[in-house]
C-alpha cells in the first residue's frame, strides 16, 4: 500500500522522528523543493525526485539515507529537477548509455543470433562465417569499440585501405557492417538518437569489381584433367593435398558451389544409389543431385573419417582452403583460377558435350525463376532424372584427358622417328 505525507523541509531531525511502515511504502514530500521527497519502506529510507519531462512523469531514485545526507540529497535533487526542466529525460539517457556501450563484436553476435531474412529464416551458416571472418580481419581494430563511436571518416579511411588488398572482400565487409549497424539501431529503444549509418559516406564510392569470367578453356581441359587426376592419385602427397585435389575434381564434375561441396556431410551422400543432397542451398530449397561415375569414384576413394566428405583441421571441420591446389593447377595450365571458375568450367564442358543449357543450369543448382513451363512441369528439386546429362558431361572431360595423353604420345613417337 502506498501512503503520502506532506511535511515541512526534509531534515535529519525530521527523518529521525519518522517510523518505518510494517508493509507497503510511504512517501514524504518536501514543501520547500517541489518534487523532492523520501520513500519509507519496511527496511529502507531513500531519497527521490518526481517531475515531468516532455509530457512524461518520471520518478528517479537519488539514493539511500545514510549514503546521502539530507543536504546532499537535496543538492542532487536540484540538479536532476533542473535537467527535467531542460527536457533531459534520464530514462532515455540511461537507455542511450547502455546502447552506446555495445561493441561492434557484441552487435555482430546479436545480429548473427537473431536476424531474420524477409522470409523469416535465420542467417545461413556461410553468412555467419563471413561475418566472423571480417570481424577477425577487416574490422579487427574496431571489434571492441562501441558501434556508435565508429565515424564516417573512420569508415572512409579503412575502406580505402582495405580496397588495396581486395575490392570484392572490402565491399562485402562494409555491406556486412552496414547491415549490423542498421539492425542494432532498429532494435534499440532509442533509435531516434542513433547517429546515421557511417557507411552512408561511401555512397558513390563503392569500388567497382570487374566481372570475372575465368575458366578452364576447352583447349586446356585435357591437361587440367590429367594433372588433377595425377594430384589425387600420387602416392607421395599429404592427406590435405589429396583432399584438396579430390575436392577440386568433385567441383569440376558436379558444377557445385565451393562451400556447398566442401561442407558436404556423408549423411547427405548415397553412393549406392548415385546421388547427393543439398539440404540448405543458396536459394534454401533442398535439391537432390545425380552422381556421375567419376563423382562416385572420387567418393568411393575417400576415407570415411568424421562428419564431412572433405574434412579439414579448422574450426568448421571441413576443408576450407583450396589456394594450394588451385595455385598448382593454375601454374600447370597457365591460367589464374579460383574455385568459382570451376563452375564456369563445368558450364563450358556441358556446352561442348551438347547438354541443353537449362539442364546444365539445373545441375549447377541455379533457380530458374520466371519460366512457367519449368516451374509447373519440370522437376527441379530431385534432379536424378538428369543422371545421363551429368554422365555425358563427365565423359567429355575424361575424353579430353585421353586426347591430351595421346597428343603427348604422338609427339614423342614423332621425335623417335
């Protein structure tokens, strides 16, 4: 129960005469300083103020009697009442202070755990991995800073510096930062007091990333095929080297995306029936892909040790770095290749093998939206009906390897003659 008493000026002698209630609370108001009072409860006496700010009523505790003397509490009350009169809301200020303490690293963690896509999905693991990567690298110096303390000048300077290493990675990093900042602001109860997103300063300055069109050209396909086969079967290689070669060859014969193939668990592979499953692809629609005889051979030769087909020693548990294998292949055929170029190489091989373009795109896991015939009459989630096409593409690759070997034999024969 709450009771109110009107008294004269609050002093120590007045407080000493007051009796604490056995239950509930009693408010005693000072008649000299409007809005200043003390609250009595069964175990405590505390000072407080009450007033209005921006049309809202606020009651703010100053502190306990004994910690504050009546005069100290009165002085503090005057300051707080003056702030209310100036329009400073202490409740809002407290929320702002709390919001301004959240670091970039903490904001990123909240974003990873709670952000939903427009369709209500949680972020994909690959997206979370990208966030972690840039917090550890691009934003290493910022990770422990309050996110609201990061200014436009800081963003501009770091962006320019990072672009010297990689424009594409820098663009990705700052798009991630922009999303984290917007999410943090939108979830804050004081978002109207948040500064503008500092990444807005980059408007019109985003670095241009040239469209990449790298691939293994038809004339060098045989050389590439034979070299990859040599890498994966050479007895003197390390476990990591063999895994890298197997993964590159698997990417080449399936047209799969790097992360989707690298993180393939054994439970999503059925060698006996000749298919593998992508449970959570880029478009979030599960797909079953056929396995060609070459892909089956690669998988049958893989040791089943742990969760993943292509295991690695990092935190993720699967093989995540193909730079060594791709570097060797690039040097061998005289082309600068990255993992995504293997998808374009698969597309080229499909064209050379006369496989219909739409069928090839389906085998690569592309979403063919906008085509009513495909969406209504063609099976796009279980692609085992494309097994013959998958085999045709793989056999074209094998044939290029044989032709390359015959070419070498013919040259040696001609020299002997």
